[in-house]
C-alpha cells in the first residue's frame, strides 16, 4: 500500500491529552513575561505603538477581501502531474519550511523519518479523516536552517528538499501547492521599537522567502505562517524574548503588506512585492499562532511551562512539540482555506468528501455547511455530531436532538455567541449554523438564529426545526 505522507511513519508515544494544554508544575523555573499574546491583544498596543491581532484592526480573522482571495486560491489547489499540469490521479503536495523548532513540531528532530506520533505529520498520518489518497505532506524544515537560508531560490535548502524529500516521495516541485512557513534568525540583538529591529529584518526575510518559494514552486497557491513559541525560559542567546514574541509582529506586518498592496497601495519597502495576481508571491495568511506568556493562560487556555522545553529553554520538548503539533493538526483540519484539500478524499479527485456538492446524509443541510459547523455530513441523527443541534441540552422534556427555546436563547446567554466571528470571545462554530455566502460566511448573526425557525430539514418531516419532533 502506498504511503502518501512522505517520511510520516509515526513513532507511538503516549501523551495524556490533558497534559497538552494544561499548565504543568515548574518548581524552581523562572520565565520572563514579554507581552499580551497578539490574538488577545486585539486593538491594544505593544510598547504603546504596535497594534495587536493577527490581522488588521486588531482582528484575528482576515479582512473580507483577503479572506475571499484565500478561498479563491484554496479552490485552485488541484491534482497536478509531475510536470505541474492538471491531471486525474495527480497529487497535491504540502511542504514545511523552516528551522529546528519547525521540524520538531512538524515531524521529527532529525527532520527525516520516522515522524513522531505527536507531531503534525504523525497526527495527520494516523487520522482517518485526513486526505491519504491525493495529498502528500513533506517535511522540508531542518535544524539550523534560519530564515537567511531560505530567502533566495538558489539557496541549497531547496535542492536538499527536492533531492531528499520530494523525489523519494515520488513528487516534484511542480506539484507543491501549499507551504507552512515558520522561520527565525539566530542571535537577534535589536528589539522593537528600534527602526533597525530584528522584527523588521525578519519581515524582509520572510517576504524574500515567499517570493523564493513561488519561483521554486510555480504552482504554489498558499503559504501559512506561524511565529515562534514562547522563549521566556531561554538560557541562551539563540532566540530569547522579546524576539520570539516580536516575530509574531513580523508575520502580521508581512500579511498586512500583501493586503495593502492588493488594495492598490505601493509595494511595502520592507516586505517587498507580494502580488499574487501577477504570480510574484502566493497568497499569505496565518497558520496557528503559538505564543502565550509562559504559565499565564491565553484566552483559549494555552500555556507554556518550563517542562515543555528542552534544557536550552528554546527548543520544545515532547510536551511542547505535542502542543504545537496538535494546534497545526487542528488548524489544517478546520480552516476554510484548507478543509477542501486536507480532509478525507475517498475518490482521490483532489476535493475532500465534505466539500463536494450534495447532502450525503439527506438531512437538508449541505455537506460543506455541515463541515464548516462541525457536524457529521454522513450522519442525519445522533446527538451533537448531527443536525439539528441541541445547543442547550437538558431541563426540557423531549429536548434531546430537538430545537427548543433554550437553544434559541443560548445564542445570547450565558455566553453571547450572537454577532461574533472566529477567535473572538464567545465564538463557537457550532452556533454558525447557516454559514452562507458572502461576508458573513464565518460570523454568527441573526441569520443563524432565525434559520432554526424557518428552515425545515427533511429529518424533521418537513416541519421547522424550532419545537419540531426529536430526531430519532
């Protein structure tokens, strides 16, 4: 049987799930607080002048125009032959680009096989809901490969990836369409707000990398960026705080530079030309954002304990690698920019089952909408995995699998879900039950609430969902 996850042979290492996001005890350890995580800082300012959020205006989701462009590029990801032409039976290739931390979180410390079971490739390789038929995942990252070793298409790293990763996996540079990029430069010395800060240098290097990637991989559609994990426990000058934190700002600025340029603004002098319409660069967006301030829980509960790191306090130990690997797996499984090529593709046509047109379980909800919300497109009934969604269970007779007033009011209290977007407080995709087209694809609004009243799915015998019969 063909192994489609290049170098992915996972090593089984058991890690209790509860340990991954829990703050573990670190007696005697100290760490250096740096700032509020960007995804929690919002419109607040770092050092009184640098806006938070992963995207513009303190938001953690792309602006509508950049989101639409990302969806367009995701839709262009398709089966390609070894020469890069569309072909039935072709492949979709995803690569990682970066340094030691990158390969440790993506596959293994040694870069090559086997991939540890708790890393991204290990998790993806063992997940039956991931595309194992038409998707090839290749780990290009390797130890010691700083941003400066990837910023030119003639850098030897690209030949190494071609010769030792792509070719053994039976694929070519022309089939690479997706890249996860996590880079840094060793030994930074100038923090913000210096105009010569290493954060600005990293922005420039990453812009060069985006263009180099497009030259080496001409069919590259999308690059997903991640910045460093926490470095407050660092015992060396390799890349301590505040440089790990400020690498997140470098990625934010690079993405914004592309957004601004595609809106007609001049080319950003630091980021350089990032025109995706002209084929200069791929579309660029955020992947998972890893930084949290040590043991201080982020809004989603993420923490970094001293025990998550190796002795140098910079490279992740097994627990730390597992955290990052899990976050990567979750991102690529659920992001609207990845779902339709990363998820299970039974017929190997390059389109995930959940994104193909139709309503496979006959419950009246499109498979794509169900995938977005998180319900099972193959299951018409059966609790929280199926429609209708019993958002507020218990307390009302016959409420199980039936929409009641408790479900309607759950949009407002005890947690307000109405009028929220992904990564905002109160947002939970289960409440986004009518994703729909346009600007509100990923926004919980009045349409979602009223759809429970007016929609009449077949599973309820043609009756509206509100106060309809239980789904038996």
